C-alpha cells in the first residue's frame, strides 16, 4: 500500500521513497564535483556518513539557487490589477535567504518593500515572491536591493519604490573578521520616496510594531 502526502510517497511498513524534482544531468555533474571537493579537503568520501553527501549538496545547491529560472517581472504581471489607490503599500519583514557570491556562504535577514501605486497594484504575495526570486541567486546585498527596486519600478511603474534589507552575513560571522553580531543594512529609493517626508514615513512604518 502506498500513501502520498505532501510530495512524499510512503510505503506502509516499508520505509519511504522521497520524490524530488531536479535536473538529472546537473545533479550528477554537481555531485561528482562535490565528491572531489570532499577528497580535496581531506575527507574520506566513501565513509558511511558522506556517501550520499555529494548528491544531497547537489540538490541543495539547485534549490538554493532556483531564482535563475524565475522571471521576477512575470511574477508581478501575473497579478496586476487596476486600482484607484495612491497611498503607500508596504510589505515588511519579508524573510530572505541568499548566498554571498564571494564565498558562497549564506546571508539572511529581512526585506521591507513599499511602493506608491500609479493606477496599478499587484498581489501582496507577489512582492515577497520577487524578493525570493532575486535572493535565490548568488548575490551581494547591494545588488539584491537594487534588483528588487528596479523590478517593481519597471513593471508596475508606480510613483515610487522603497526597499530596505537588513541581513547577517555568514562570511563575516564564520570566517574572516568573525563578528557574530554585525548586521548590514542597505536601502534604495525611487520617485516619491526620494522626498524626505515620504521616506521618513516609510522608515517609521518599518520600525513600528503595529502587529
């Protein structure tokens, strides 16, 4: 008897078989190279705990970098609606996980994104999906901030966009300077948000505890 639940096929009393969807050729090539990496750092790639590690890492890397196969502008276009609303729309505390392109170590934190509509709005979840699409690539925080801003500005043509990202970088915490409590903040603004009053309202809202 088979039981299918959340993409996992299980066989009663027979363990389980996980269903994964990854590019077979890419997975095999990545796994081969990660096995070689294990050898080069002095590990025994054939010991029990590491036999399946190259395959696991190959799949993990594809998952962590899946943003290359996504067009963020199409995400916004999939849920664009005409609406007579011209006040700030803010989605804050969007969790993000990305990988630094310099050391391929994670950085993670939160993004705060706002825009002022100009006749068009988009689904709120689409803002978070745009953040995810750009974050799931090899990145630097500065570029990520600009990419989110530019995508929303170019696609929705709003009266202004504001993006602030606060993140911790494992390349600073695990290696190098090893400063565990450091947080990096980047920001980018267009249109109405270049005006001090509007920008201050945005900063106040992302700092306030309204929920």
